C-alpha cells in the first residue's frame, strides 16, 4: 500500500514543470493581446452601433412604418443580446479571485443563476422578436426581390436560425452543467 | 523592464511549478490544458499585483487566485479528453522504479479527478504541503472542519491509488 507521504513526494518531484524564458515571453504576449482585444472589441462595437443607427435613419427616410418596425425588431434584439453578453462577460471578469474559495464559489453560483434568466427568459424573447422583425419584412422582400433571391433569403435565414439555436442550446447545456458541478461542492 | 515587470518575472519563476502542479491536478494531467490554465492564473496575478499587500503571504495569495481561477474555468466536456482515467493506468507491481513512479502519478491524477470540486482543491493544497490553517484560509472552511475533511480525503486517495 502507498502511504500518503510517498504520494506527496511523487507529487512534488514531478518533472517537466520548470518555468522557461519562452513561457514567460508567451505570457507577456498574452497580456498584450488581452489589452488589444479589449480595444478592438470596443472599436468594433462602436462602429456597429454607428452603422446600425445610420442605417436606421436612412431607412426611416422612406417613411415606411413596416420597414421601420421590422428593422427595429431585428436590430433591437441583436443589440439587447450583445449588451447582455458584454454585461455577463464583464461580471465574470470582475469576480474577486482574491476572496476565499467558498465566497468565490457563491459568487460563481450567483453568476450562473443570473445566466439562467438570460437563457430562459431573455434568449427566447430575443429570438421571438428577431423572427417577428424578419416576418414583418418578408412581404416587402417578396414584393421587391426576384423569386430566386427571395427563396435564398428564406432558406439562408432558416439555416442561420437553426445554427444559432443549436449554438445557444449547447452554451446553455454547458453552463447549466457547470452550475450543477459547482453546486455539488 | 520596469520594477513591476521585474517583480512579476521573479514571481513567475518562483511560483510557476506550484501553479502548474495545481493545474495538472485539476485537469487530470493534461499538460496543454494545465499550461493554458497556468497562463490564465498568471494573467490574474498580473492584474492584481498592485493590490497585493506585502504583510500577507505571497504563496497563499497565489494559491487563492489559482484555486478560484481553476474553479471558474471548470471544464464540463469529457469528449476527446486527453486526461487520464483510472482504467488507462496499469496497476503498480513493484515500487520505486521510474516507470512505476510515473504510473503512480498517473493513478494519482485519475484518483484526484474522481473527487468533488472542493475536495480536489483541498487535497491539491495538502499535496503541496500547505499548513492546515492556510488551507482553511484559502478554501474558506473552518479549521476544525478542514482537519477532519483532510484526514478523510487522504485515506480515500491513498486507497484509490493503491487500488484497494
């Protein structure tokens, strides 16, 4: 039988875990990339919002209530989804890793419990709003586009919707499993 | 390199092995995953370095960040996992040879993987040789409770590795 001291000695004498200069340089690169990534995502988000607002005003110039409503539903739902994800990500990053594990665990449980509201309340609402916006615009597409392009828009939109639904479902399952494991202790 | 960069490099050199061992224990010996986790931990260390008060123990501070980061990066996917399971590891017949030591370590990883998340964090700190009061401080469980818990997990782990 192994005694615990023997296991401990094997544990401490593990090989291949010495720090290297390359490892440290990789770490510095990762730190720089994080800063750049934050800057790039802020720029992308700002440009997206400016384009969307510009597009919205451009469309409202036609004074077509149906277009405004359809576009607003689609853009609005995307914006809400983006903001919810950014809010969640910031909340997760701001968690206090310096607190003891029990407090940190409670904070994590709180975070994933909040995510349940996003997944089971906000996400269905957002999807519903997005699809409604699309359905409002469909008669206009049919009236103004060729049959081929109209069919392409319908098929690609359905495929995109299926793809995103699968992606979101997977994300929900993974996060709920995580919550379950954290709650188990 | 400025003063903080130098301090950071020294910290990295001095504490990388213990952080890496802890991560290896969390991901059942998968080196690539452990390296990613270690990097994540050292990023958190960098982000919090200015908040570190020198009156507390730097090791305890780093272990706190490490166990919390490992918990938040908990993996739920088992598919295509390169981690070690108990069935993958041959039984230990003779002791003290290098191959047997490797096998014993692999069994140890596999047995740690079977523990609950909190017990896993506790035993990894015990294996690192931390005193019980520090473990109690890091985990956030009272000293008396942690003492009995450590005793129980040690027995459980030793039996598991010995295949009893």
